[in-house]
C-alpha cells in the first residue's frame, strides 16, 4: 500500500512539475525578452549584448525607485529615428516591456511611439503621441482626436505609422534580440500575443 501511495505521490509531483514548466514557458517573443532579462538584469543584463545598445549608467542599482525598472537606449540609430529605448518593469504596477522611439517629420512635429507589452495579459499595445517642435519639457499631445488632426494636416497615413513600427520594433529591436538569443520566435512570428493598434482604424 505504501508503495502504491508513493508511486501516486511521485506521479502527482511529475504532473505538477510539468504543468508549472508549461505555464511558465514564454508564449511569445516579448515573454522571452522579459523572462531572460529578469534572470540577468541584476548582474550581466542580456540586453548589453545588443550591438549599439547601452544600459543606463550606474546599473544595477539598489535605489528603490529604479531597482526593478532597468532600461537602455540605442546609441546606433536608423536614419530618421531617435531616442529608441527599451524599458522593463519587474516591480510594482503593470509588468512588461516598453519600447519607445521618435521620428522627426518634415514639418514641425515629432511622432512619439509607445509599444507596450503587458506580461500578464499577453497584449501588445501600439500607441502614438506628438511633440510640437521646438518642444517644451514634459509637453506632448496624446489626445486621439488631436493626434489624428495633426496627422491629417501633415498628410501622414496610418501606413506610414505602421512602416515606422516595422522599421524599429521588427527590423531593429526584435531582429537584434534574435541575434543575441536563440529565440523560438521571430519579427515575423511573435507567437501567442494579442496586438492592439491605436491607429488601426484611422
């Protein structure tokens, strides 16, 4: 009887272990970035291996304000783009990966893109705000109707917005990720993730 109970207990442990392993496997490329960075950000952040990418100075830090929110910035930039950053949150609030970047247009506005992956909901949200140049610190336009009005005035189509997203997120950030990590996914195959695009129906 004891032998049978022991075998049953062993079977239950194996099943639970397999279940735990399965639910913690990365379901998409953004899960990979989050999980692998979480393992390394306190020591030798894996993102340091990206060519032309620099982790914030003074990192890792014991400062409670930033100790769970590592980020870095590209020093090597594709033509026409600026301030490409990767931010991660392992602390309070919404955990996930945030990619920010800007593109200066031919007019007096700069497009400011925010691409946020929510680790819990498995949702990638693509949003846009606008800086009027010369910009004032902390001032930007994110009201959707006003943003759309600026785009109409400057003849910027949603196809252009999608092109910017592809250029930076797919062809830069995710492509770079796949050069430093043996990913199961790719810029053309994210895996299981829901994508919400603010400008989809503009």
